[in-house]
């Protein structure tokens, strides 16, 4: 690969010609497609000219301009064809430099290896996205890609190679197709002058350290401040964690196929009094929660002395008593829906309670803070709405309201943390996150949702099948 790129450096005349061609194309594109002030003047004279004879002249002039631009667009297309053909020839020439160094056979293997690496990188990024949801990511992305390359079965590799060799270069492609590149090198079939066997990683003094550093820099660029909220673990442990979480999620989805919010309403404290019935879609729960949060934002503004537009907060009236009553009614509906949902999985709850696995105790500790987490989300929403509408509320009333909500958030955060610490490292990790009360509370809310889903997955898994964690180390942070 390095020989190929250095081959481009050797194309002095070609690179200069390419630079000239690109600038000519840019000029063609500008005069063929972009309008200028003369176009505007011509349009104005055509539409608003006093003398009809002059308007005829201006119409003819405009037609001439459009005709000349049509010719320029045709020339631009021809120039694109020529420049793309020229670019493909430069790639063929650089391929010869690569083949002369490494040999035609190695060039063939490398050309087929690149799409495999691309496919492995795509799979790896999807795994990283899964890891972000559980606050754990790999410390070496190149190692993650290599692990997936090695895990590809032979039929997958054969399918990638077949698809690669079947590709055809389009008329305006700047690079030849892989099959054309291999065929072009095979015509001269150089043996190569560099025959050292071994992985390219040996060319680096500390390849693993370099991979970890570049991966961390990539995470910092992509996640910004969010990097503080994730745990960076060894790549092999990360892969085991992701596969474990995916297996647990598959188990939960097979048992609760329509559930999106089970960690917010499902608990195993007691058998529901309602009879069994078909499981209902908990989308109603999510919709009611959204309405409740909107109601709370409107009530918070009314309490601070502001005037509101009721539909913006899903409210019927703009006075505080009516808004508070509607808020309370929505809360009652939310609790009733949660009870109905639990009754829909009556048999599942009975089976889980009979198992009495250790993971059930962890999840029960989590469900003990479900009301507090709902209150936390409510207080966060109220605070966000107040902050976004400060100009509509008297200054002294706004200051008092913000201070009261921040105090409430701080107290709720500490209470929930103290109860969640027994279920893992969440509380310990959160206490090290600096920031205003609303920032810590927002982070806690996201973390607690993730924790609830993971704990529920484990409960359901231990009640239906034997899924063991990949290692004890996954329960402990290994550095962040």
C-alpha cells in the first residue's frame, strides 16, 4: 500500500496535469452552471423593459446565453470523461509501482483483502454503537477489525471476493475496478523485490500502543465530552461483552417482543392482582410518559408566573389548577397502564419469582428506585423548560424556581445513587463526574436506563436458559 502511494508521488508530470485539468473543470462548472449579476440584469431588462423591441433583443440575448451554456455543459461532460480516464490510468501506473515492490501475487491478495477489511470495519462500528449504549467501548479499533476478519467464515470471505471481482468501473469513476487492476498487473506479472514474510504490524515499534492511542483520539473527536461517560475496556473483553448483551437482548425480545419500556414498569415484588390477558404494546406507556413530561413543563412555567400556550404542553387550559389536575390525571393513567402491562406478563413474573435467582435481587433493588427515576426525569424536564423560557418569567421568580429544582435534583440524585450502588459500579462511577446538578442528573437518568435493561435481561435469561457472563471482569471497571 505504501508503494502504491509513493508511486503517485513519482507521477510529477501527471499530478501537475491533473491539477491543471481540475482547475479547468472548476472554471467550466462555474460558467456553465452559476449565475452572475449580468444574468440578473438581463432578466430584469427582459421582464421590465419599457420598449417591446428592446425586450425582444434581451430575449434573444438570453437564448444565446443559454445556448452557449449548453455547449459549455457538454464540454464539461467531455472534460469529466477525459479527467476520469486520466485518473484511472494514474491508478494503473501506481499499481505497477506496488506490484514491482511486492509482486503481482501479493498485489492480487491485497486488492481482495481491502473489501474484507471494509466489511469488518463496518461490523466493528456497529459493535461500537452497541457498546456506547451500554457505556463500554473497545480500547483498540484496529484490533477489533482484525478480530472480525478472523471470525468471518469461509463462505462470507468467498462472497466478498466474488462481489469485489464482479464490480465494474463506471464511466465517471476515478479508480478502476478491482478486476481491471488485477488484470493490468498480471499482464506484466512482476515477481517483486520485497519478499519478507510476516505481519505489517512488525514495522512499528509499538503497534498495539499506537492502535490504542489513535483509537482514543478517534473517540475523543467523535464523542467529545461524552468520553467521560464510557468505560474503555480491552478489545477481547469488549467483544465478549457485546455478544453477551446481544444474546440477553434477544432473550428479552423473544419474551417481551413488543416492549420498549419494560425496565420502567416491570417489577417482581408481588403477583399482580389482575387476571392474565394478552400482552399489550407498551407504546401507550411511552406516549403517556411523554405527555406527563410535557404537562410538567407547562405546570412549572405556570407556577413561576409565566403564561403558556396550552397545546405546546398537551394541556387543555392555561390556568394552574386545571393544568395541575390534567397532569395528575395523566400520572394516574401512567400508573394504571404499568399495572395492566405487568398483568399481561403474569405468568412470566410467577416463573421468575419461583427461580429466585441472585440476579432477581439486583433487579428488585433497581425497581425500588423506579419512582425516583420517574421523578428525576420530571424534575429535569421542568428545569429544562424553565431555563429555555427565562425571558417570560419574572427574574426573582425564575431564580427561586431554578434554585428549588436544582436542590430537588441534587437530593434525588444522591438518594438514587445510594440505592443503586449495591447493583454494580454505577454510583461509584457517577460520583466522579463533575458538573452542575442538572448535568449529573441527566447522566444518571441515562445510566440508570441502561442498568435497568441490563439487569432485566439477566433476570429473564436466568429464568429461561443458562447464559453466563463472559468473565467476572465485566462486573468491574478496568479504566476509563
